[in-house]
C-alpha cells in the first residue's frame, strides 16, 4: 500500500516484537535454549514450576536488554520490576508468565529507517524482559495434541511501538530495521523460521482525524512477505466490515499463508484481564549506572552511524551507504574492498550490483561469497587503471566466482587485457570508418548518435579489448 489512505481510511499499526535473546541458558534457570532438541528434554524443574523451585535472573539477558536500550536511544531504568501475567493455557506450566508491566527495563526510544527516499521514525513505548511459554503440538492426522516445554523460560525482549505506522510497507520496513538492529548488536540471531524473531501487528483503521479504531492483533508473523500480505488483507477486511455497518470486535487473529487471509483465534484480552501483580519470588532489577557505561563502551558501531561515516569518509550517496550497512558482514566486506582498491564508489557499485545479484540468485549470505574482498579490490583496480574493460571485468568476475585463480593471472590466461596501443587501435578505426561512410556523413551532418554505430564494429574488431572511452576520443578527433 503506497498511500496512507485506503478507500478514504487511514491505516494505524503498532508492533509488538518478541526477540529471543542470545543467551545459552534460560532467563530464570540454567536449562539450555538450543533449538531442535527432542520435546521436553530441555525443561528443568524451574521451567516446569515444580514445588519449591525459585527463579534466578540471567545476567546475560539483562545485559542484552541494556544493549538494545542504548542502540535505540531509550532510557535504561536503573530499577525495574518483574510481574506475574496470569492466564491459563496448556503450554504455561505455572499458570502465569513472568514478565514486566508497570516498570519495564527499557523505556522510550525510537527506530528510524528509509522508505524509498523518505525517512520514517517509529517511537518505542518500551522493551521489557519476559519468559517464553512452551509450545502446543497438534497432530491432526491422529487426533492428538501434545505439549513441548523446551521453550518454556526462554529469554525474550518484547519491543512495543506507539501506533505510528501507516501502511503495510512501513510495517515491513520497520520490522526489517528492528531485525537489523538486534542482529547487528548480537542480542538475537533473528531466525524467524525458528521463532527467534516474532512480530505481532496491531491493526486498525479510521477516518482521518477520527479517534483510533478498534484494533485486531495479528499474531506470530514469521516472514516479511507474510507480514505485508496479512496486514493488507486485514485492512481490507476491516474497511469492508465498517462499510457494511458492522463494528470491529477486538480480537487476536492468525494469518493463513495458504489462503492469504486472517482468521479470528480468540477475543483479545486487556491488561486488566491478566491480573498483573509484582512477582514475590523476584526482587526489583537494579542496574547501576556503571554497568550501563561498561556496556556502552563495548557496543559496536551502529548501522546508522556507520552509514553516516560512509557518506562522510568515502563520499558515497546516502542510498549506497544505507544499502551497504544492511548487515555487518556486508559493511565489513565493502570497507576492505574500498580501502584496498582506493575506489569506494566503484566498490559500492560492484557490491550492490554484481555481487548482490549473484548472492541473491544463489540464496547466499555475503559471508559465503567465493570472491574475497581482496580479489574484488584487485579486479576494480584493474578497471580503474584501464588494464581491463567493463565487459572484460564481468568475464573476470565469472572466473573468480568459479574459483579459477587470481586476477592478474586470469587476465593474462584469458587474454582480457585492454588494448592500449593507440597505433593498433587507430588502424582498426580507419578500417571501420572506410567501411561505414553513411555513419560518417550522418555524424558530420549533426547526428551525434551516428557515432554509436561506429563504436560497436570497432569493439567487435578489437575482440572487446579496445578502451571504449579511448575509441570515442579517437573517433571524434578523426571526424572533426
């Protein structure tokens, strides 16, 4: 949805994102959080809520919450409270979830991103620590359900926005930026298929200037593609309901990728329904200013700051800098190429162009690129010093991608060196001119495009080894 108005309605979206923190153990126990274990093999007595067990806070989870707060310019609370969120579901062993309610650990902040050329900013309400529930497994073909409690107690950071998002495209752009932040600083692996990064979208519509409409929460969106499809369908559905005179009922809904539709799962609870109260087994979480400062010193350079540095130090356009800082690995690859070859814009063009195209086609990450940063820098250097042409560079890149050798050796072996002997080139030009008198007449009559009809035959006669720029200069000189 490119417009903020759909059929005369304004779309209003808020996000709740559960980022699984990258600790080795659970938030209140020492049980492992490794993915893929046999059901119920990673749930200890604390996770199962056996009588007499007490939760103990995982320091690593707190430290990751501090990192996130610093990354999004939030206030990290020096004192926060854990609460019990009471509800009854088969995969919740205690009958309540330990979370934070009135005083969360991270308060406020913002996430900025670009949608096309326009900068957008989404305000954050909070980010709070909590434990995950288990998982219900339904085996329809045998008519049975089971409970896997391996996830019970897994540490989560729930990140909540203000209702600042106005389209499905903005929603996806925000989610991608948040995903980049949490993976960049290393607090979450961001694996959406494994449930490490789960998004819930609160969607409502209203006439411009009217009060906020009734929201419906789309749960557990685990891909950016499905996220946009789900929101688009939900918006259309809500508008149709209102136009038909029916009121929207607050509800939790699921998205079915097979049908492309959302469907209601249950009525949506309000905070009062959960009967929050402070957890008597956990003291207040106290974070000393010195701890925050220690974490701040250890923080990596953030993507937005790095993009600003790329514009300032390398002279890149804003678009290039933003694209190259989509991942830490891509940014690091670019920096090595740019430093070695001394041609930052050429380096950016190759990485955003040929390298990214190959990676996307092979569904590879930049960490898997078979052409090293030093090899790409050497290739770019040979373009810059006119040793090879752009067309020869693509042939050379193909060979590097296949692992056939190093740049200079391949240039010699494949005969890719550009023709720099002006005497030999002039001879070819003279022969082509003699064979194309019509183009010469048209050019001299004022048709500048007639020159292009001469360049192609010259490049063909030189077997692609002529320097196109040099060809143009010599042609113009000879034709006056």
